[in-house]
C-alpha cells in the first residue's frame, strides 16, 4: 500500500514550510516507503548523530537545512561531536579537521538542537518515558531507549535522524510497532557462574557475545539477576550494538517489556535458542584484547559516557591513590554529569588523582590520547568498555587490553599492565 500523509505532512512535503523542511520530509517519506510504512507517526523527541564530523558532505547537508529555514520541531539533543569544547587543549588532530568539526556543531545548534554533546542522552534529567516514540541515533542510545526505558525508536542513522527531528515524524514501522518489538532469539545465561554475574565486568562481555550471536535479531535474555542496574544494562546494550546491530534486547525480570519470557516473545515460540557460558565470556575478554604484552601507556573509560554512579565507583576503587607519573588516564562523560561532579567536589578529587575528564566527544573517535611512542601503532591502552575495545584498534591504530574497572585502576596506579585473573581462574 502507498504512504498516506496527513494534510500537515503533505504541506511539509509540498514546501509550504520552507525548503529545509521539504527536504527533511522527502527523506522521511522515502524512508517510510522503503520500510513498508503506510503512515507516519509523530514523535516527542530526537537525538542526533549527524553532528559528528565525517567529512564535507555532513556540513553541506546541515547547511542546506539551515539555509532552507529548517528548525527542529521537537526537543532534540546532540550526540558526541569531534571536539571537546570544554577542554580544547586535548585535541591532537589536524587543525583543518577541527575547524570543520566546529562548523558542523554550530550548524546543528542553528537548527535548534540542544548542545548536550553526549552519547548517553538517557542520563539527562529529561528522557523519554515508557511508550514514547522518538527518533534516536547513536547505537548505544538506541538500544538503551528501546530496551531499558521502553521508549520506541527505530535504528536511525545520519541525516534520517535530523530529518525526523525537523518534521517531527518517523515511519510507523519497525520498532515503533508492537509487532516489531517481540523477541526472536532466546539467550540462556544459566551456564554463567553466578559469582561472575555479580561483577560489572560480566555485562559488556555478555553484550559482546550476544551481539555476535544474534546480529540484527531481538534477543530475550534469561538468567540475569532481577532488576539489573541501568549502568550494567547500558554496558550490555552498547556491546550488543557494536558486536552486532542490536537495537532492542529484552532482559527478563529487568527490562519493562519482559516481565516474563512469554511476554517478551509475545506468546510466540523463539526462532532459536543459544546458551552462553562462563567460557564464552572469557573468550570474549581475550578477543577484545589485541595484545597482552608491551608498554601500557593509558586507560580509557566512559564509552558510553560515564554516569555519576560510575564515577562514584571509580573514586571508591581509587581509594585516594593517584595515577603513576607519566601514565595517562581518561574518562569520557557528558556535560550534565560533569556539572554534578563539580557540585559534589568529585572533579577536584579526580584531577588530583591524575584523571583527565573528557566531554563532548569520545576518545575512540577523536585524537586525544597522548602516546609516549612516536609510532602510535605501538601504543597499548586498557579499557573496561567492550565498545571502545571493538572500535579503537581500527579508528586509532592502537592495541587494546580489555579488563575490569579494577584492572584499569590498578594498571593506572602501577603504571604497568595489571590484570586480576582470580575471577577467571576456574574457567
């Protein structure tokens, strides 16, 4: 069936609301046709990934919207950019690229977007509620909104995201529909040791394994502790989206659309079932580590952006100690979280410990991390993020060691690679 537009939507498509809005509606309408939607659905908000600089085409597109008089029609937040505007001295990239990235950021502000510059908009005070329809881009934000908040967004990419924000519309298809949200693959964690599930380090590893197993399908995970915390679900979801292309998972007993297995599957029989063991998690830990020898020069935390609770845990593990002389320790977070850290007096404590806070961007995207070696390919960096470990080798040309937060902190304090093998001793 053909796409049917309301009078207001047709007026946007006809150019009544300006050339910029017309371009945006053309994109939304064509996307709807590709997805098989017969109508569009109003949204209550958007989160934009197109503000991250990838080349001149991004600037050209945003400028065309601005020149056409476009403005976002719904509250719209912005994902990480290519620069840390609060700490500009950290940028170690090409000056021309930095200038272009800043121009792109300015254009999105001119469109009426809020300069939040975070990959974790769900950590903002104003976030979608259960059942709200939004247009979110950035893979970890998409999976969190769908899975943990129970809001509804399809996996929107660059340009479609801002087009949806300008028109206030998305295709009424995919993950916006009840039918499109039911589980497909049963993921059984009964073979994972319970003591490991009590540790934060298990959750990015579970996500990495699940993402590799299910791809684009919707997994229903059984065996997680009831009411698993948001930060653990955040780490799990981010890794499913990087290792696979998961946009929604259900965790029985923890996420809002999965009070039971039956509810998560909509009463249907799973298309297939997979079992994950402790050995699978240990293997994922090893796969995410590209090298285990050589000089460790830095740790990078906060992918996705660290929450206030995660900073509290970092300070607890540091226990008043400081990073070794010459060693680099970075934590990425959002401006709103940094404001709360300042109010609590934690920023000064972190700085005294030698921790560099990064805002507005992420260290696997932007050249920020200092290397003591002229040959950056010789750099070895440790992280507690499966997403960072997945992308950084290709993006930055560095080797990565994956470890727990405790491993990262002990390595930073010692100035050398430290990994506690006790939790994996019986695997």
